[in-house]
């Protein structure tokens, strides 16, 4: 590529960002050749696929920065490829630009409905494609940096769709936390999260998003707190955080998750009050003012089981009521309970 060509591409906003990886999916060799040459000369790293199945495999393995996707292919068409890419957590954030000769409204709507961020019409104009790629890559990179920054501060984020429970996107930390606490790996949120979100939405509505009581999960001293932070607005191929109280896009909600480790506090309670580890967990939440039903939900057991634990805990502490038990814990270990 000549210096003049480089200057022209730069002025059009089409210079690649750090050798970004582009996956081109098209069953027509001529189209592949034109696009491959243009992208290669512009400094992109290029992968190609000629059918839907190989496109899915290569996208999952290589994690491209963007996908150029032919809408009409034999077998699995581009719309189905896009839907499957957006259904997988690993590939859902990747922006998809459709390539199509079909410009009727229903086909354009289908492209965006399948998760497309944009579309270009055939015959392909390489300069237009380069400019659109650059714009979407810049947006995707900014979104990725924002999510990674939240992860770095221990605040995992995800967007959950209320109607069907699908995870629209999630950060790597959010994915790990859901796996550790709920054993969840798929494109759908774990059932407790879906039930919590639906109850919250039905009870409080959009304007009170941050007033929703958090969902808490405890696993061996590790406490995961999920907060309904704000509604989301539609974005390219997904959703990004919106303003407080803004209207939801297709019932999509932003959730912020954070984890803390109560193991040291639980162990201190075991030593201080000569109770079992499970009894210490129950006592911890009693001191936090939780009801037996709340504690049962947090610890994944029934309120009746919590009542049985309390029947053993009170004599060990030498008190008769849960209020007295909570007061004793706060007096002796208030600093640890925060």
C-alpha cells in the first residue's frame, strides 16, 4: 500500500487498530479475494470461512475482533450464524457487519434482529467496508476497555434479558463468578437470578432499579452480591449501560456483581462462640438482621432448617432470643462484620 493510500485510509477513519483480526464469511471466492486483499493491504489480519459451520468454529477458536458475514449462503445462512454467535458468551461481544445484496426492509430488519451491528450492500466497495470496520472496532474496543476496567476493580458486570433469561453479555469476571456460585456456563442466567430479576421488575419497576434488594449467594465463606444497577439502552449487537431510570431495551437490565470473602469472619465466630461452621454462617446473617427465610435463601436451604440451627445456637451462646444473639455477636465481633 502506498503512502498516499495510507493517508487516504487514515483520513477516512479506516486504519486498523493494533493489527485487528477480521473474520470474513462468504461462499463466493471472488468476494473473499477482493475483501481479503483490501483488508490485508490495510494492515488487518484476515481469516476466512466459506460456510456457516466453519465460521462458528473459527470465531470460537480465534476470537476475531469483527466478523464480515454474508447473509445468503447455502445451508446455514448468515442470519443463523449471527444468532449462534450472539448466543455464546465467548463470541457475543464480537460486532457483526452483514454483507448482502438484499436491501428490502425485511432483510435489513432480519440482519439487525440476528445481532448485526451494521450492513453493507453488494457489490462490495472495499473503502466503504474499511471505514465501517474501523468505526465498529473503535466502539467495540472502548466497550471492552470499560468492562475490563470494572473487572479490575472487582465489579463484574453483565446484562440480563428479563423475558427469557438470556445473558446478553458478561465480563470475564462475571462469567467466572456465575460458574463458581451457580455452576452456570450457558447463554442463560441461573434460575435464582432470573427469578430474582423478574420479581424485582414486577414489584418495583424501572424508576426504582437501585432500590431493589440485592441477590446474595454464599459458598463456603465467599459471598456474591448481585445488584440491579440500572436499565440498559440498545447498543451495537447488544447493550451497554444506560442512565438511571432509562427505558429498558427489550427488557435488558444491567447487573453489577461483587464478591467478598467472609471466611475469616466465619472462622472467628466458630472460635469465639464454639459453634459449627454452618451455625456460624447462620449467626453471621442473624447479626446482619436477616430473617430465617432470607438466610435460607442465601444459604440454599429451608427456613425450617435455619430454625433448627438457631435452636442449637442459642444455648451455646447462653441467650434466649435471636436479638440477644445478634447483640452478642455485634458486641464481640462488630468490627469484622463491618
